C-alpha cells in the first residue's frame, strides 16, 4: 500500500493534517456536536470562516476539549478566513481579532483571504446587498494591500500561517512579487469532475500546498445558494457520490463512495476538508488513510475530470459577484 503521510508539510515548516473538517452551513449546537464527533474520530484540522457565523460554537466546543486536557492546543490546526468586507490592509486586524475572540483562541494556525472580491463594509452585514439583492462590491479591492494586512497578523502572532482561497494564477503571481511572507496554501474548489490539474501544478511548482473544498462535490450547494437569492441555473447538476465508476471502485475496496472521492484527492498530495454534521459520516470521511487506490482506479478517476465547466462555485451564485474586477474565474486557471 502506498505510504501517505497524514499531514502536508507547508513551506514555513508547519504541518497541516491532510484531512480536516469543513463547517460551512453548520451552526450552534449542531456545530458543537459535529466538532465533538470530529475530535473524537481523530480530526485535528478544522476549517471555518468569519462569514460562516459558527466560530463561537466551534470556540465553545474547543474550549471544552482544551480545558479537559483531551486535546492540546499545539495538536490542533485551526483555520479561519478574512471576510470580504474586511478586504483592506487596515481592517484585517479587526476581523482576525473578532474571529479569535469567538474561537476563544490567542492565534489561528492558518488565516486565509476568503475570496478575491471585496465588499463595502456597511455595519455588521457580512454580505451587504442592494434592494435588488446585488452584492455591494468594493471595486477598489487591492489584493496586494490585503496580503500586507495578512502579513501584519503573522508579525503580531495572531496567525501562524497565512494563505489564499479562490485566487487564480495571475493573482497569486502578483501577490508573490510583493510578498514578504509567502502564502502556505491555496484553498480551491476541487472534486472528481473539476480536478484543477493546471492550478495544482502551478502551486506545486511554487511550493504552495493545495486544500480542496467541496471535495465531495458539495451536494446541496445549489439549494443553499438558491435560497440566498443567487443565480444557480448555470451550476452543473452532477452527483460525484453517485458516479458509476466511483461506485464500482468503492465496491471493489469495500469502501464508501465518499471515501473513494476523498482518497483520490489526498493520494494526489492535496488536503481535503469534507463537511458533515452527521457523526457517522464525519467518522467515515476521516477513514481514508488506511487504504489506497491502485493505478487502474486512479487512471479511471483521473479520466472523469471535465475541467472548468464543472466549476460549482462560480458566476453569480451570489448576485453580482462576477462583476468585480478581481473576479478570478475568467482566466483559464
Ligand atoms: N474557501 C471557500 O471559498 C470555500 C467554499 C466552499 C466551502 N469551503 C469549505 O470547504 C468545506 C467543504 O465544502 P462543502 O461543504 O461545500 O462540500 P462537501 O464537503 O463536498 O460536501 C458537503 C455535503 O456532503 C454531505 N456529506 C458529507 N459527508 C458525506 C458522506 N460521507 N456521504 C454522503 N454525503 C456526505 C454533507 O451533508 P451532511 O452534513 O448532512 O452529512 C454536505 O451536504 C466547507 O464546509 C467549508 O469549510 C470553502
């Protein structure tokens, strides 16, 4: 069986557990219960964001675990993200301080720039919109300036590592030219039908780790964004968990479709952050390091990559998003 390390070594020598818990759309008590189940199952890497509005619930669960001594702070890898309304160098500190307060932590292991498009800061609304439901875009977003604000957080000891989400190769190059501290990782949508081969190769050449969000194909995301008033017609209606090839490989190994999808990605050296609120699935999604896919399986799964047309989180799933000058997905990668 191919030996796979349970963590990725980042370019600043820290280690990120290769399987983490996603937490988008999980709130309150359900979030606390999910976190209990995850820590019980062995997860130490948790992915949240200011805009997920669940940092306080995560903080309560973490405090219980830390106070009881069942887990040590240095064994945890906690990630959160700067909200779009904070995309100005001078605002980064405020939002990270708020996240730390909610999480009841003195530092995060990883702080990420959540997106490439800034929003106007109008009170506390994390996704401010006009009367037609269009996002109130801040058209002056300066991604290099935002990055400098992120570097300030490492200097101040509030973030051990910093990284990016959803940036394209051109934007990453621009940031790298000005960076004093390099991004340790890029968090991007990546799943069976959208395997992001070019962007992964680009990051690998720069020693930037890749973290896959929506690694199961994010079932349910169409409903979530439709409910939020987004334009969801363009989202491809696909179900990677029900793909016949995936089902066949799952049966061959006596594993579940989710485990096959996650293993396929971690076997490429890419971290995954599947989200579930169900304890049995949380445990299932963590059990991907004790089996491996053979060359034939990998070839078959690789061949299902359909490229950009299978991107889920794009266009105007939040109304107006694609009108921003820094909207990342007009470039090929
Ligand atoms: N940086 C960004 O812009 C960004 C964007 C999107 C997501 N993310 C992060 O990435 C995480 C993962 O992405 P995601 O939540 O969109 O998608 P995902 O992890 O691919 O899919 C989550 C969905 O799959 C279901 N599920 C989980 N395990 C399953 C299993 N073993 N079998 C069948 N269904 C299963 C979950 O339902 P149940 O909960 O009912 O199990 C949930 O509906 C997020 O939670 C978030 O932390 C980041």
